[in-house]
């Protein structure tokens, strides 16, 4: 008579399967939940001023680079100074209480504490100017900002997200004058548009000598 | 109950929280959480304590839930834009460049400073400046760290207590009024020399207003002797400019013009220009006692005691005189028989002198004789006399009119009744022995008030009654005159960080001027129109304001004065011997006179010759060490003229026997957290004479650890540095390529290098060449690299473990006559190659050595051994040929470093950037487990307070991080790093070109368009010895250099295919000289390998 009951013969197998299932679940969980696709996308902090991109960029059709004026000159797409807002709002809605902070900022030169939505990690040296100048639209990374009331994080910003485009720039490139036109399409017919992207994308990549930079030094220094 | 919020449940019964949200969602609770201190928190009484604890528990849980609910989000960050745009053309994130200048004691270095969002981060030379190649010196490169030094003076102080700025300025006004009443009776200034016209103007105003006041110009290390000697020799106020580029034969009389003399970067540039490998390159003779950079770069070097240099100069002068005009020679160069340092010279020495003289005469007006600033006046006068006899004045020596800083005789400071002493910038308590005691030698009382104007609260601040913080030159308006007499502006890049005053404002206030704004003072001095003023500021120099060339001829009696002076000093001189040692005090290549003592970059910079970091040492020759029975690290007591100082011994190859070399500037007592207590203070036995005889040494029995970055001195016959004589080079220009070690035959690789495929897609192929013929080993590139690439300092303890972080190091090898080494069969291929470091210091071969310097940085191997062994692909190749390092991938296995044949990879053993300054100087412990600090176990104190053990304080870190280059990652503990060819500059250049190209294909950087970036080392190099560029462009300079026959790869036989290559060095010795031979390194190589059978080398 053994001191171990018979079911214990199954114990190693049960443990093994259990471990595999647990391990699999943990792996799958980390795989899904610990990626920027889950952690970043949809992040929509409340901003100190209820500024609507939908109204300004979408309905009024103000060009992105009117406010983000340095986007084609430097690595960062600047948040405009309050004095930029006052270019219009000294006349439009000039006593609106929602704009009190902006007026104060423009008068006293105190910063408005906007909450940062899109962040690249410190070890990534992303440069806005070069992307914008070479036909990569804002929409590629930021989504349809012109349809957002409150800006939210639309794309995951993971390394594979960057690499997808870097591996195949032809699929994303567009004429440089359409970069800030977020709703722009080659054609209203999606099939035709896709075809035109393929043809023109390849042409742009060839003519502009667009490099498919995949070396570490392209982004990390 | 007005403090804690209530829960929404019934207050009487037991309270249950159904959910945390139920509690946490109440507005009161939220508000309470948000407020830092709940209202009436101090009134919380016992009745509510339980409740309070519950709430606290809930709030902690709440925080936890909040974290989970929000996912693993990064902490919320704010973007705070300007309320009003600062300038219309301001672009955030784009660096701006401003022209300014760094004032030195006898000149100024024109600079262009990079400012990133209002904070200066990198200093470069102003390449627009006439003659400049954009090079700087190591002091200029390192000076930016002083701006952000947390230990710099931050306050106005009275008797050591902080006072307000207003109070301090009022004190100055009162002072001014008080002394204007009595014409400055009892007022004295102790100021450092300066080339600022504005200061000179203020000095004159002060002299007029306070006619009874005294102005003393005092420099701890005096570089003004060149000007004084020329003024005396030529009988008018002139300053010599030495044109090393025009000189064909140069004789240096103990003049370290490439190393520690003022204005060395200009000398290096000109010297390199005159020494392009090939026919017509200059020849350098050096007579010296210390082994200096100049001696290391000399073709012939005579090792004599510094006190005997005058005798040598005289004999050379005699030999020259007898060739030029025999009669003249005997009358003006009388050979006196009193002192014959035969031991030094002997038969070879005599021949050395006569052949050197012959060569100088043959060069005629293209010869140049320079005397060192530590040599006394008579040597300088003789040098001028020789130059004049050779006809060199006006050609290799040009004279410009220049006024000296006027000064009362410093001796008077001890005998004048000084009531108020104003100390401007200098630190006399530290470097003027006897100060301030000498100020009251019984007859005269000590000054009532000492007012100090200084950058640090230093040793002098202890005795000063009033302290004024000085602004850094990057915070100041000012002006200065460069060594060639050009007026340059000093423009501020930033507001004074701690409210410091500029020297001009300080003096203007003392003078009681109404105009105290330094900007206005400088503009008033400049005069000129608004347009020319703007141009002056924009260019960074005034091209019209150049000093005029002086047309002067040597006064007839100069030689006699020199000889009389020498006779007088000779009487006091004892011939050097074991018991009458000679002491040479010299300006340190790193801390200068002590002013850079608190600069960590400078402290950690290896000395160009000794490679010692974080210390100075008593430098002695092998023979002297043997006879005195001392060895490296023995602490000895040196006594001289009744004073003594203790320091550790360091055997210096090539040093003259019976000379002690003492670097000034160390042993600071109040330098700051970095510099205090580093080294020993040689000023204690210094009396203003840089060469003294009659010192004695006593062993104390103590020993000391010296941290050097290169403990092994020899190349062991390996051809890392390749050299040939000019004669051999002319016959066999390919010598460098024939010198490599036996190379395995190249067979087709089993494994194709993926880079061969990748590089087809690239626009550029980067490469770098170092011309060893131009490089003098000055170390400027090392500091420039440190500044550009955020390289941390690690401290003495870590350096002694070989953990220094410099991406670019300069290897200095000593080579010597293999015949002397053969006795020890060192170069027998079968013998044990390794001579231990302890053995080296007593090996006879080190007596008469040659030295070679080689900048060693990442070789960017096309077949990089480091890449193959990285388990995580953290180091890899990009298509443009860079071996790149991805810090965020690195897990710190250090395999790559082990596999690197060049040893250029650096590992962050600690979080060096954030380690506190207190960790820099030690402790030396075998292991942290077994060490005690202040009687407590280190491990225990770490366990008790881990956070206190090793991070900089936040406010200190806030200041230090301002110097960091935002384009380069600040590396943390556990990652490997190495030279990147300044990948950030490459990327920025490529991006700028692509932005410009827009929708076009013009994205290639071209040298012809000036779009190729410069690496930091290249930009800083005063010699122009480094060239970086695109090797796929056959017209680029780098391609042209690489196609020269002198081009070779280090360890190329390993088939690593380095992108960094070197141009071999060519020496130009005189075949008639007794010590003519092939470069020792080549002799060593042949002796070891026996493979290299080049053409005749003309060996005698």
C-alpha cells in the first residue's frame, strides 16, 4: 500500500499543464496589456482650456501649422503661445469665461499647463520637421485631430508602429502640400485611392530619395 | 470637526465601506486628498485619530486603484508654452550660436558658444577669426562646466554671513566715497593680469581718482614674461608673436609652447601648419628638464636641468655667433669657464649644441628660438639676441605694440600701509605663501578690510571681510585682446545664475562711476558707430582693431644684460646633485594655477604626458629615484629654503636627473566638493621663482595611490603608432603600410558581412582620419568629447580601477633605443613580453625616451568584433558605416568590451552622472562589504538609508544637468557606451538637409556645399589633426587623406576593417646630430618583428 493515492500519478501532468496555462495566460496578458496599444491609445486627459481641435482645425479649417508654427523647423511641434490664440480671440469671443486662462497667460506671460498627450520616450529622438517636410502627414501619427473635441492618443507609438512606416514609407507618403490636410485622400473611391497611393508613393520614394531608415541610429543616439 | 471629510454612512453605527469609490468619490474626500495640508490638520485630536487612520488607509488604497485603473501610464506631464512669444525668430529646440571670447591672462580665445533654450552647452572656437581653424584649448572646452558648478559663489557675504545684494552694493558706494575723500590713501588692489581695454580704462580712472591708491598685478603663474622680456630687449612696449608656421628650425629652451604655455592652441595650430609631412617640414630641437609635450614632439631633445638652460643657451648663442661673425661672437658671447656642466653634455652634448647651432644658422631668418615662461629673464633676453643675430625678428618673431598691465612692485604690498585691500579674482591666501601675514611684517598693520571679488568662496574668502561673487565669462559683458592684439567682445549667453557681478561693474562701482552697466562700459570703450558695434558683436572680433606691428630692433646691450643677470643669479645657484636637487614649479596642464581645481572634467583628464588623474606628483627621473631610494607612490618631504611640502613620487621617463617637477594648482583647501584636498600644494615652497636649486628630499615612509589611465608605458614593438624619419619617408612613402604585423591571407569569408549589403542603400559612408604628424597630444579633443557627449566623471577610485569613461583617450607611449632594452630581452619574441608596471619605473630604457601620442576612439570597424558577441543586438551597424550603440537595449553583459581589440568601450558601473561629488575621491576599498566610513560599515549605512547613499541632491542635479547636451542620451548605470562619431551631429545635418530638400532628391551631404558635420573632437582640435567625412565621396578631405601612403589601420591584421585610420608620423631629425637614428618605435618594431626591410634608413 503506497502512501500516495493513485491520483497523484497525474499530479506532474496536471501541474505541467497548469503551469503552461498560467504561463500562457500571463504571457498573453503582458503581450496585450503591457503594450502601448493598450496603455496609450485612448488616453484623453482633461485640458485646462476646453480647446476644441474639431472646431478650429476641422470646422474653421485653420491649418495645423498656424498654431504649431515650428513643426516644419525643429524637432518639436510647439504648443502655441497664448499670444497666438489672442491673434483671433482678441476679437472673437473676447470676453468668454472659458478663455480666461488664455487671456491671463497672454497678458502676464504665465504658461498654460497643458497636459501632454503624445510622448515619445526620452531615448527616442523624433524630429517633426523632417517628417513633415518629406510628405508624412500629421494624421499618420496623431489620427484625425480635426475630428477630436478633446485630443486623445489615437495611435500606439510603439517601436513597431514607427517601424511599420519606416519599412514601407511608400504606403504613407503624400504630396508635401497635403501634409496638414488630415482628411485628404487620393481619391474618394477607396480602391482607386489605394492604387494611387501605391503608384505615387513609389514614385515619391524614388524621386525624393526617401530612405527606409531602420538602423538604430536613425532614432536612438 | 473641520479637518477630515465625513463618510456618507451613518455616523453612529459601525461603518462599512461597500466600495472604495463610494468613499472616495465624495467631493470632500477628493478635495481633502488634493489639499496638501488639510485645514486645521494640526488640530486633529484623539477623537478623530482612528477615523484619520482609516481615511489614510483608504487613500493609499485609492492611489493603488488609481494606478491600476489608469493602466501603466507614464506620470502626467505638463507642456507649458510661453504666454508671449519671446522673439519673432525664436525657434524652440533649435540651438543658437553667439560669438564671445574667453579671457586668459595674456590674451583671449575667440569663441562661438552653442546655446540651447537659453543655456550655453558647448564651446567652440570662432572659425571666422582671422587665422583660426576653429580650434580651442582644453581650458576653454572645460570652462563651461565651471558655469554650472554647484560650488561656485552664490552670495554676497560680509564676515562670512550672507548679505543682500543691495547692502553689498551700498558698501561699495560708501567705500568709493570714503576713498575719494582722501585720494585713495590706504587703498590697494591686487588684481590678475587682463587684456581687457575696458578694465585698463577703469584702472586709469581709479588711478586718477584715487591717486594715492596702489594697484598690484599679481598672477600666481606668470605668463607675462614674454612681453616683459621683449619690452626690455627691444626698448619699447612690445609683445612677441612666435610664428611657428614660418619657422623651419625651432629651438625651444625649456619652452613648453605646445603644452602649458599660455596661448598654446595658437602655437599648436601654427606648429602643425609648419610641419606637414614632407619636404620643407620644420624641425624642432628641445632643451628641457621636465618631459613636456613639446619635448615629446621634438626631433631632438636634450635632457638637462632647468637651471642649466641658460648655460646651454649661451653656448648655442656662442656657436651661432662664431658662425655668423667670429669676432662678434667672442666679444658678445664670451665663453666663461666658470661653470661647465660637463656631466650633462660631454662629447655628445657638445656636438649636439654645435650641430644644432649650425642648423639654426643654416635656417637663418627661418630659425626661431623660444624661451620658456618658467625660465628667468636672462634666458629670454638671450633667445631674443639669438633670434636677432639670425635675422629672425620680423619673420619668425613678429613684434606688436602692447602695453603691459601696470603694476606697483609686489614687494611694496608688504611694506605699504594698506587699510583696504581689494582682491580681484586671484586667490592669494592659497597661492601666495605668506599672505596675508606678509601684509603686516610688524611695521605695517594688517589691512582693516579685505574685499574679495571671486568666482569661488575659496581660501582667501576665509580672511576677507566682504565677498562679492563674480560672474562667469559666459554671463558677462566684457572685452579682451587676443594674443595677436585683436580686440574681441565678451558677450553673455545667460543672465548671471547667482547674481554675480562682472569685474567691470565691480570696478566701476569702486571707482564711483555713474556708468556701472558693463554693456555700456564696453561700448563706451569700443567707441565707433552703432553699425560697427553690431558687427563687432556679431563677428566676435574687430578686424580693424588689430594692434600695429612694431618695427623694433634689438638693443645692443641685451646680451650683456642677460649675462649680467645670469651671473648674479648663478652665484646663488648650486650645481644640482642628489643632495642639491633642483625644483621646477610648472603650470599644470589641467587645473592651471588652481582655478580649475573644482572642475571635474579637468581633474579627471589624464595629464598629457604622465597620464595621472586627480593628483599631482613629485616627478623625478629614474636615476634620481634610484639614488634617493624612492619609488612610485612613496610620499616624500621636499624641503626648500626652510619650507617643506609632502607629495608622492612619480618616476617620469625622460626627466632630467636631480630635478623635481612639481605641478602647481593642487592641494586646495577650499576649492569645492570636487577639488578640495586633491593632490598637494606646491605653492607652500614656491616663492615666485619657477626654478630653484638646493632642495632636499626625505622619505616619510608613507605611500600613496596614484591613479593613472595608462600604467603600461611601452608599445612592446607593436606598430600601433607608425613613424619614420623624413629621409626614409621620402624614399619609401609606403612605410606605414609595410609595417603591419603578419596578416592572415584573406580568404573568402564563410559568413557574408550583412553590412556589405546594407551599405548599398546608404547615402554616405562615414570615416575619420587622425594625422599623427599634426597631433601633439594636447587633450583638447578629450574634453570637447566629454562636453559634447555628456560623458560623466567617475572619480579617482574608479579611474584606478580602469573605469574612466572618456570615449576618446590619448594613448601616450614611450619608446626607446632597443639596444638598451635588449639587455632584458624584452624584444626577444620568445621572451615574456610583459614588463610589470613596477619594473618599468626602474628600467634604464626610460631615461632617454621618445614619446608618441595617439588619439584612440571607436575605430568603427566594418567587421566589428563587438557586434557579433552582443546577445541583445544593442550594438549594431548602420548602413552608413557607424557602429552604433542603443543604450535602451543594452543589458550590460560587457561582452562587447571584452571583444574589442582597441578597448574603446566604456561601461557605466554606477550611475556616474548622478553620483554625488563626495563619491569622486574615494574611498579606496577592496569591497563595499568590508569598508567603514567614519567608523560605520558602509553596507550598514546603505541598508539604513539607501536613498542617502549615492544620489546627488535634487537642486544640485538641477544645476548640473543644465550643462548636458539635450541631443545625447545621459546614460545610466549598467549600459555600455562608446564613441559615436557624434551621431547626433550627423543626424542633425542629415535632417537639416532633408528638410531643405523637401519634395526633392537633394538629400546628400556634400563637403563642397559645407554640409558635412564636424565631430566634436575635430572641431576642437587646434592642430587640425582630425578629419571626418564621407569616404564614398572621392573629393572629400577624408578620402584624400585616406588615399595618402601614410594611411594605416591600427591592428588592421585582425581584418576588422576600421573606418578610423591614422596617418603615420614623420619625424624630421637632423642627420648630422649625434643622436640621429630612426624613430625608436620603428627600431623596436624591427627588432621584434624583423619583418620590415625598408630602404636605407640612414642609421649611423
